[in-house]
């Protein structure tokens, strides 16, 4: 696991708090001592609590306790408890709360999808795409790791994945197929992944020795036929499924003998129901 750096957290803070909290600024007695509990209103998998605690420290608060990332919490349990001046607590409150609302929801949704997959296929992995929320990649990746998934791709620089529009460079599919061996020779330590939308094309990709085939929006019955064909003829090739897969339909794909389920849906699953309890020390 990894944590976001203070430099990254300062950038996040400066987006929302570039100068001051104007509402708190016009109040009096801002130096009163206060405590803040950030708690969950639903069952969650905790993610990025370390970052929420660091934000509190960077804004002058003292962290009394927090639950580490990957912790399973029940409704009503406290994620983070801090103390400090009323002004510093108010500056911390929304920044930490919003971060936890997004990250914990992603982690929880990830874990819910993974549990469904593992009920039907213990060797199938949940893999998330590189399509994270813009400017929030590290938060998203940490959250899916907390939920038990793995990144399908971290970006464009570390993996090879040919889509349909990469084939436009060639005069025909046959010309593209004939280049697969050359791709593999150029980067022998990398897997060559190629997306396919049809049964015929996927079989040809197997014939020309693609390492991994990503089946995009392919009907379930065709995926099943292809899995049987692969197992009989090319058992070493890995099959992934992608395209519109989310919590509502992941079970259908998990029942097939595939190696991985690729999804972006986790990044747009909403926000966890996280509450705050602020108390003034009189």
C-alpha cells in the first residue's frame, strides 16, 4: 500500500482552501478548543484514512485516532477523531470528509463486486481501468486496492493494450495480426493485450499468439463459446471481459471461466454516507 505525499495533499487543500474558510473567518471565538469525529452512516471499507488524518495534521489539528485503510466498519463507527481549535477543525472537516466519502465508496463498491466474483470463480480477478477521476488517480487506485481489486492499467506508459483504433494504421486485420509477433519481440517482458469484439476476431488473435484478449461488450453466450474454444486449443492465453460491467451484472460474467473482469464503474459509484460530529470544549 502507499500514501499520498504531503505535497500532493497540500495541492488538494489549496484547491478548496486557497486562502481561508470565509464562513469561519467572520465568526468570533474561533480559538476555542474543539473535537471532531468523522463517522460512517453505512457499512464501509475504509480507504484513505491515513490521508484524512494527514490533512488534519497539516491544518494544525492533533489526531486522536483513526481506523486504517482496508478496515471494515459498521454503520455508526468512527473513522477519524481529531482535536484542535474550532477554526482549524472547520478547515479540516470538509476536506477530510469529502476525501473519505469518495474513497470509501470506491473501496466498498470494489469489495462488493469482488465478493460476487469470488463466489462463482475463485481464480477470476477484478481489474480496474486507467479511467480514474481526473487529477485523482492516486486516491482512486488506493481505494480500489483497499477494496481488494488490482489495477488493470496504471496509465499509458506501463502496459500494451491495442484497441480497434490502433488497427486503423493497417490496411487489414490480417496485416495487424502479422505484426503481433513483432510487438512481442520488441518488449519481451511485457504481455501484449488486444481488445476484440467478435468471436472470429478473437479466435484469430489466439492463432497469432496474443498473450491476453480483452473481450469488449461481447454477448455472454459468445464469451462462453470462446472460453471453451480457448481451453481446448490455447489454454495459456488469458481472457478478460470489459464494457459496461458493474455491480448489477458482474455476477453474469463471474460465472464464466474468464481470468479477469475489467471495469471503470467503480470510479463513478457515488459517495459514501459519511457524517461529522463537532463538539466545542467549554
